[in-house]
C-alpha cells in the first residue's frame, strides 16, 4: 500500500481556511514553502489537517535526520517534562547540559581537547562562533563565501550571501565581513575547470589578503562544508586541505558551519570528516535535537575558554528539553546506524537521478554527499541558464502529489533532499516516483502548470 494518501486536492479546504487566518494574522515575511498545514507526523510521513498523508523530504529544513517524533527523543522529552522545563543554565545548571557538551566534545570535528557552548538556534551558533573567534584572535575581520547561508540575525545575515529574500532592505550590515568565491565547480566564479584549476579558488585567498583585507586582520574564515541554502554545492577533496593550510599559516581560525550538514546527513556524523576539513570551531543546530530549538558551538578548549563568565550564553541556551532530546538523537543515530543509512539513501537517489540527467535537458547537475543530495535545474545544459520557474513548478507538482520538498540555490533552481534518514525503502521509492513525474511534467512540458507563489 502506498504511503501517500490524498483525500482532497492539496491544499485541502482546512488548509485553505487556515491560510486565510494566517494571511490576516501572520507577517508576510514568515515564509512557507507549501500551503499545507500539518496535523501530525511520524518518521518520514506527515498528515495534514485535511487528512492527507504525505512524504516529507524537507524534514523541517534538515532538522529531522532521526525522523518526526523519533521514539527515543519523545521519551526523553516526556521524562524531562515531568522533572522541570526551564531554570536557565545561567541561574541553576543541570546535568544534561554538561552531558551533551561532553558528547559533542568527543565527536565534533577538530583536533585536541574541546569545550562547548549551547545556544538556541543555528544563527546564534554562527554569531557566537564569530564572537569567540574575535575574542581569541583579537582580530576584527571574517571571511565568508559566495552562496553561503549562516542565518538571519544581523551578523549571520552579513555573512549570508543571497540578497533576496535574506538581505535586501535590511542594510547596513555589520562591518568587517569579506566574501570570496566558493568551490562551486558547476558555476566556477573564475570560469575554470576542475581539476586543471588546481584549486585556484582556495589558493586565491592569498590574493584577497593583498587586495581586500590583510591576513593579520582576519579572525576567521566561516564555511559550510557543503553549501546548504546555496544549493548543496560539494567542494572537491583538495578544497579544504588547501584552504585550511593557508588559514593556519596566517593564524586565521576556521569555523565549520555544520548546521545543515551535521548529524549523519552526509553519511558521517559531521561532513568535515568526509571532506578533510579540520576546523577550530564548529557551529551546529538543526538535526542535533530531532525537532527542538538548540544550537551549539564546539571548539578547541583554549579558544572556547578565552571569554570571561557571562560573556556568552542566553536565557534559553541549552534548554533542558533540548539537551535531553539531543542526547537521545545521538543515541538514535548510533543505534540505527543512520550514517550508513544516509549513504544507502544517497546511492538510491543517485542511481535514479543519473537516468533523469541522461534523459532530460532540465537536469544540469546532480550532486551531494550521503543523503544530502540535490538536482540543479537548467534551461539548457550548454548555457546552464538557471531554471528557477521550472524548479518552482516541480516543487508545486510534488506537494500537490503528496511529496513535500524544498528548493535552494542563489538562483532558486536547486531541488534538495532533506528527508528523514528513517524513511523506508518503499517510501523513498514512492517519493522518487513523484519527483520523477514532476520532473517529467516540467521537462517534457506536459501538462502545462501554472505557479502562483511557492
Ligand atoms: C548552514 C546554516 N547555518 C545557519 C543556519 C541558521 O540556522 P537557524 O535558522 O536555526 O537560525 C542555517 C539554516 O538554514 C543553515 O543552513
């Protein structure tokens, strides 16, 4: 029996009624990718308020590697609900905060003894990584990448690349953020080809030190090991070793933003492990808790401890429910061997995607690592013109046929997969059948689809 069960056209009447209330009460800027309101969810399946069952390939934007309502997470949170909800670690500390920090210190990428700070979101994690890097190095500048996404608060937004919708109108941004090209080989900023480029983009940072900001003014380079919002761009294996060698030579810290890539998504607990990235600080959030808001920064103990008591933290940072959830997530990833599962799912997708790419002009690039996979859609393989409207049409087709997925990319032309890693083989195949029909409908222009706003 298929998992997807649609009782009404999507969005159904109840979702439509809620959308009217939403329009009247909620700010326009609080974006949502689908017009479907959720009633409940389990594993990789959601049920909407009209009783439609859909497969979830967005996972709350990559927060649900362990699935909706992972049993161990639900149990851990329930047990904590019966004890206490909040005291603020700043006032009355509790053991679970220490326990998750101990675990993160043991498993986070980077060498040597580590320490951890807990916060509430991914943006707070990247912001605090910058505070820590500046405090340690006593240098002001931060280098970020084109197509990066580090959050929506002011410093995080300054480090984020994409202008619409994230930055436009919110200027001015905090100073001392410099931007350089990422290893986006499909759209190389220098029009070079890998591998004959010999990692020009990574080496070119030396040029940045001459022409933009002196190396001795740079506190840190912040980088997503695989671009998330930027379109799941996966750099070649030489990129990070080359970049980190240059940074080390100049006393510049490397911050890995593992907010979207972390916790088994890429076939390892952290994508740094797969990409040869040895960071000084790591920012984490999203799938760390299986659905509760929490972020973390883990890094070299000498760097993390440079700030004095009270200089870092916040009222809700390391909330007890989220700490218990995070401990249960780590246990679940290990017990269910979700890193291996991510690779199996990724391979399953790649096999089908290779056929789509061979068949349709629309599929320009297929890329990713583990279960962090994406399709970049183009109008022509020769010109690589971004197919943004077509990407919206595919995603609309998908949710109308019971598959929730989200797009990405600075040009809005990437379809990304962030399904829970607990998705079954049958659900995975069913979801890919829907995606395939959606791509076929758009690639072969049948039937004509009109998109309002997705
Ligand atoms: C790589 C990366 N960093 C930071 C963030 C910001 O996280 P949050 O939305 O929890 O603030 C995100 C969110 O998508 C992200 O993908």
